[in-house]
């Protein structure tokens, strides 16, 4: 790449592109062309394969390395104009080339292989959250789950998959809202990769539905989002309250 002699305009374009797509499969199903839809379907099926998840993670790391290198090249042109996340002028730094070590990744929440709830929540609160979700998801179970089996999904490395059926009032957008809120309030502390791996959505005819992590929150009807958040508000408030109390101690 150093020998390509990219000018500042091309470098800026490539940097913006990598910032927009820091990992694979980030386009929306609604806006995808036929090739992208096929790719999203393959991704949904590949979630069962641990090797695929490692490939996606390695791809993400390599994109980060490439982004850092491009910024370094741009810095050498003396015309770096890319801004940071806060809209302030950014500066190139070789530190951006650093790749997380395997030791660091092992400590990250994404290393868990189940829908792990925040460790700061008491056992009683975790039980209440899981019981609430059991009642909320029960009408959409693809296969029957008893309460004990359902609880394992949130507390066991070898937990079963949560398989759900899409219905008119429950779809990928509904799940994106629920899990996005749980992640935002730090009730759930795993990555989207783990969520996609452990939660499967099926159409009424039994065929797999696309992964819901790609759903854009901005494209969800505000009324629908507000209603979905209201439906799960009891556990939202419960989690927020306990984590806030723990912080004050």
C-alpha cells in the first residue's frame, strides 16, 4: 500500500469507509441487494460454527489494523482531516495499530458463550429478570422450554439455543430493541456476536430468519420502539436501580 502513493482524498475515503464498516455484515437487510441478502442468510447459518465466529473476529481486528495504517499514511501527507467520534480534529498515531492480545480478549465479556447477565446483579434480581423474559418470550418459543432449561441460557456455558418464531407483533426489530436496551443499561454484558449465536429467529414456516443485530435502530418506528421498551420496563428499572445502588456503595 505504501507503494500505491494514495493521495489525501483517497486515504480519507478509505478511512471513512472502514469507520463506517468496522466489521463484516453491517448492512441492513431492508436495504441490501440480492448478494448482500444471501450473505446475511449465510451469516445466520454460520453462527452455529465457532470457526466462523473466530474468522469474523479476526476480520474485525484486521480492519482495525488497516484503519490505523491508513491513518498513519495520511498523517505523513501532512493533510490529515479526519475527525474523531466527538467531531474534533483527529491526529494519526501508531498506537492505533495495536491489536488486542488473546489474553485481553479472554477477559472481555464477548468471550462468554451464553447470555451472561451483569455480575453485579444479585441472584434474586437475575432470577427475576430471567423469569420476566421467560414470560415475555414464551408465546414465541420455536420449541418448548421449561423454566429451568430457559434459565440455563443465561447462566451456563453449554446452554441451549433460544429459538423463537417470528410473528406479526414480534420480529427482528422487537428483539433488537430488547437486547439493545439490555446492553445499554449493562444488564447483559456480552457482545452481539454471542447474542446472535445463542438466539435464533425462525419464520412461521420454520426457515431461519436473518440475524437481528443488523437491524438499524434508526429505522424502527418510534411508536413500536416506545411500546417495546414499555413492555420490558419492569426489568429495565429493576436493573438500573440495583446497579445504581451498587455504584453508590
